[in-house]
C-alpha cells in the first residue's frame, strides 16, 4: 500500500465530507427551509464553502500531489486521479477564500430571489442578483485565465482541454442535420395523442402498472 497515496485519499475525503454536508444544506434550502431562514442559510453555505476551499488548497495537499505525480508505483487509475487533482488544486489556488465565500453567498441569495420572482412572475426581483452572479463569473474567468473566449475558462472545468470553438463546430454540425430532421417530423402526419390528456382512475392505473 502506498502510504502517500492513502494520505492523499484521506485529505480528499475530509473536504469531500464538507462539500457533501454543504450539499445537504443546499437540498434543504430548495425543498424544506422556511423563507425566513434564507439569510442564515446563505451564510452557513458560504462558510462551509470557505472551509472546503482552505482544505482543498492546503500546502499539505499540494506537497503530496507534487510528490505523487512522479511516483511510478501508482496504477494508471491512481495516476489519473493525481493528474486531475493536481489540476483542480492549481485552479483553486488562484482564488482567495473570500472570493469563494462571496460567490457561494451570492448563489444562495440569487436562488431565493429567483424563487420569489418565479412565484410573482416578476423578473425585476431576480435581475440584480443575476447581474451580480454574472459579474462574479466574469471575474472568475479572468482569474482562471483563457486564450480566446472567456467561456473557455468555465468550459475547461467540465471538459478539460475543450474550447468554445470546438463546441461551436460540434453544434454547427448538429444544427445542420437536426433542423431539417425536426421539420420533416413536424410536417409528417401526427399520431393521435388525445389519450394522453384523458382522465384515468387512479386505482385502474395502479392495477395496470
């Protein structure tokens, strides 16, 4: 057993636990939390995001990753784990804990505003919070750094090595084939879907199922 790799796994588990706890708070915010708890919840989520950031950018983790990246005894999956973790570590180190907490707080506030705006059908309630998020995300792109398009910085977090121009080329090809295909379907005789809008007794549905 590689002792250093086990140390790496232990450190990852710790800040993953914080992230999972934060996810539970996020779930509760969306489905159970009373509206008056929004302000406190936003602060709680931001605090945990800051703790997770500090753990995931610690000098201890950075030292381990740099030692493990040249460890020939690791299996291929383990090497890939280290490679990805080192990239994530390097990216996270570009941000301050203050920025991470600010972004997390802004996301929570925006969610509550969006809920209120949706309920009242009033976009103006959500607009200032959305604007703040857009500004923070633009700043995030600058912090990450990019070559051509700001969105490249965001895209790289989910599809490493992929650029906006690659996605543009992909969707241009999809559009070329999909639009005529959809028109062909729309112009064809349509199936009778009236049965989907009829009322069916609950008990009969249950027995049929």
